[in-house]
């Protein structure tokens, strides 16, 4: 049985990513080298995510809000989308709504430091000094643990400075409304995605997850990234987390062949052969003339039945 995508599928994914319209930016890879039309969702939140980022960069907060609110409605637990939507609402002056979105962002990703910082600023601007101070204390604890040498050192310093200034300024505090470079650079997102592909091939799954998370900052809830995140977490035996990523990918793109196959393989690993058979039936329905994903899952199921799993 296969431990990762086959070399040919990885090469195709990499080739697409290096082309003029990178596979991630294009909004519909097959989770392992299939053509975009095979898994394109009816609504593509990744497209609205990029539109929202571009609108934030242009200070068109109304357009950013509309695009990012659609993303949040489609993928409500995506931390990056909640954070960016918060920036858009802050840009329009709706601090209460922005605070609520920042709260959701940090709920779904406690390590999203820019959102932690803006949450503290929002507390201060709304007159809740106690919560602002608590947020600052938490950020300083993270900063002390970082020691100035971790990957988030610069973000932590920016957040600490912003919340400190906001506590002093109170209701006059300035809120940020433009995301940082990690969100704005599609090229950096492409690079992180390709790094993740290489890291998965090297079985360096924790490092791959970090690279995929970085790519996700630029591209948002893209089904290909979510599928890879599911795969890497599955290899680390984090089955519940892997399942959540696969389910999210399939909610966005129900015919995503890579996510369907890997979800089926996860079911095999957990002993749910009936569930895996249902995923195989879905692949057979999507692949009119057969496809590698269906054949691979079929082999997994056959091997499990032969071994008496």
C-alpha cells in the first residue's frame, strides 16, 4: 500500500505550481495531480479569499468585507478567514464585529499571532481594558517562550507593541486593516506549498504541516492544501484532525478525488470498510473512465479484506 502520493502525481502538482497560474492559485487541483475541472467546487472560497486580500491591500474595505464574509459563511472554522474578515470590518469602522471575528480566529488557531494582537487592540478600543491587558500578558508570555528566535518573533513583537499602544490610547486606538506579507504574497504561498510537497516525500510531516499552514495564509481554505494537511496529520496518527481536514475539503469541493481517496484510506485504517466502500463508490461515479485514486482505494480495501481487518 502506498505511503504517499506517487512520484508522477507529485511531479504534476509541482509542474502546475511552477506554471504561470499556480495550481493553488487556480483553485481546483485534484489533490494529487488531476485536472482542475475534476474537482472544481461550485463555490470557491479560495477565490474570494484572494479577492478579499487584494481588496484589503487596496483599502477597499467594503469589497473585502463582502468577499471575506462569504468565505466565513462557507468555511466558518477557518481561522485565517475570520482574521481577515475582522480586518475588513475594522477598516469599515465596525469594531464590535471585528472583535467577534478576531475571537473566532484565535479560537480556531491560538497560534495566529496577528489575530491575537488585533483582538487585544479591539478590546482596548471598545473600552475593555482588563481584557486588553489579559491579551497583552498572554502575548508577552508567548514572546518570553519564543526568546526572540522562533518563527513568530517578529509577529509577536508587532502584536505586543500594538496592544501596548492601544491600552494607552483607549478608544482612540488605531486598528490595523491590512494583513502582513504572509497573507499578501501569492509567490510565498506557492513556495511554501512546493516545500510541503517535498517535505511530505521526505516523511517530514510536522515540517510539512508548518509549510502548508504558511501556504494557507496566502491561499485560504483551498481543498488541495486541506487534503495535504489531512494526509500529513493522518501519517502522524492524528486521525480526528485528518478527518476534519478531509471533510472540510469535500465540503468545499465534493468531487475532489484526492480528498475522497484519502478519506477512504483513513476509513480503512480505522477499520471502517463500509465507509471506505462508500468513498470508492463516489470515486467510481466521478471517474467515468476510471482513475488512479479509485484504483488505489480499491487496492487498500482489498488488502484490508484479505488481511481480515
